[in-house]
C-alpha cells in the first residue's frame, strides 16, 4: 500500500504497537486518528498531529459511537488497524482463571470483530481500503503460560483469513500483522522481545510493499509462524512451557 496518502484509524493506538504505527503512518504523510480508552493521553496525541477518539472495543455501543465520530471527521477513511489487545498469565488448574480468559476473548477476538464490523460497510461503499488485523506469533506457536491470549490470537488469524476470502473482489484488502514478542508494556519482561522501534520500522517497510502482504511477518516472528512446517514446533513449545514454573506451586 502507499503509506504516504492514507487516512488511517488505529483502534487501540494510545500506546505500544498501535501508537508506534500511528506515528509512523503520520510521519510517512498519512492522516491518522487514534482510538482508545485512555482519554488522559489525548491532549498529547493531538499535539503530535494525531486525531483522537474514545473507544472501548469491549463495548459495542462505544465502537459504534467511535465509528460515527471518525467517519464524520474523516469521511475519506480508507485504512483501519485493529491493535487493541490484552493478555494475562493463567493457571489452568485453577478455575479462577476464567475471568481473565473471558476478558481476553472479549477484547482480542470480539473486539476485533466489533471494529471490523463497524467500518466494513464504509469501506465496501467506497470500493477500496485496507483492514489490518493484529494476531501474534503466539497464535501459531503457543506460549502455555498465556493460554487464552494464544487462543485469541489464533482466532484472529482464522477470522482474518475468512474475512479476506469474503471481501475478495470488493477492493477492500485484509492484511494480518503477526508480531513476535515486542518490548511494549505487555512484552517488556521478555528478554528476547524485539525493540519496538526496530519492529515498527520493519512493519512499515512490509506494509509499503505492492501488493501488501497478506501476512505481515517481520523476520523475528517467522520461527513462530513456520514452526510446524519446519519441524521445530514440539521442541519450541516444550521450551516455552518452562515459563509455567512461574506459577504458584509449579517450581
């Protein structure tokens, strides 16, 4: 895609990967509006030249109101990036984990669907545009300590594939961004996390390709994406299972 001329909504863009991509689209010349719950950050974001809109992806009414506000202010919107996401360590031996599992699925899976559903009619009506969903390398190579997060990102991958098939021929493209561990608030405890700046630069280079890749795979996530194909899946899952020792009573 031409990243210099887009009108982009980054939903879940007040921090982390979303904010980094929003700034990079802006720096490339695109018009960008950032959506999120943290309204206390909005003045600073607007001072950077980013539009803002309040949105909670776990609330369908909030998503609808945000959509209406965005399209009123940015009627030429042609790109929607769904970066909102959460994840928690879970002890699956303890049924008390269910509250975190439910919240994770609501934000990561249903939140993605709510945002896509809200903006797809607009993109279809204009006959062109791009939806960028965000899954994770963990969706392809599970991290057993974060079971529901991994399941949610596998679901986003599958949903993205179906969405792409259903929108084929409409002019609306679907690109799936597949991050590895990135040094954000969620991934900063991982010593192997990719620096956010390096990740964002590589992502934008990939997005700028023509045609835009169906899956946006930085070099650092390919070992996750292709583990089954490469015959390394079982070994890598076993290595990642060592993190279960962090759970109470598992050392």
